[in-house]
């Protein structure tokens, strides 16, 4: 497994890197079978240390966790506990999908745009209805079943996930509804 352990404006020492590799490796061995790579980023927010961890699993799914603590080791341990809880919750489904899926998830490239929000101070009508594009990026759309898409959305902690439905070969969306249920859009 490949580890990428970095710090934003923080020096990450060898002891912390070793701690991350051993703890994360031990935790992932219980649930994930063959994780491909892990990205752990440490940063500082006011007086707290922030740890963000992303692990790509061999099934093509991604698990993400984030934690804030006053000490850097505690922030990683808390982040690792959150990821452990996520993977424990989905362990049976991860193993079931791993048996069914023989090759990794196919990813399709797509354009992603960030649009400027409406200026609330402006009381005048906009000159045009076309929004201003602030940024343009490349994103990946995975080919998943609906069950895998819901699990991926939950593991990533995302409110919405756009995916290509493997069964119908069309673009679908799953999202978390206000009532706590999951919505599925299949055009």
C-alpha cells in the first residue's frame, strides 16, 4: 500500500509518519483486504490540529475521515477511529462487493465548474442570467451499482454523488434527503 503523509505548513516528522503507517495499516487490514493507497494530510486551524485521511480501496470505493484535536497524534487517532467506525459499519457490504467486482471501478472524466454566488448586497437585477464561472476543474465519475453508490456516498461523507449506473448505462444521482433517507435520481 502506498502512503502519502503530508502537512500544510507543518513539518511531519518520521515518528508521526511511522505511527500513521502502523496504525492505519493495522486498522485497514481488519476491514479492507487490499487498500491501494492512503492520503493523510495534517494542518493547523487556530489552536487545533486537523487530520484528514482518504483511503482508496481495491474495490474502487473511497473512505474519508476528518478530525480536530489539540494535539497532532490525538487528531490522527480520532480520525482513524472515525474511519474504523465507517469501515466496520460497511464491512459486510465491502466484502460482498469485493466478491462480485472482479475489476476496479471504471472512472469517466467530466468537467466540473464553480459558479459565483449571487451578491446579496446587489439589489439590481443581473445583466444576464448566465452565471459567472469562477473555476473549471476535471472530475471523475465512477461506474457503480446503486448500492455501491450509496455506500460510496456514505463512506465519503458527501451529501450527493453523481455516478454512471452500471445496470442502465446512464448518469444517476444519489443524495441525502432532509428527512434522513437517501434519494435516487434515474433520468
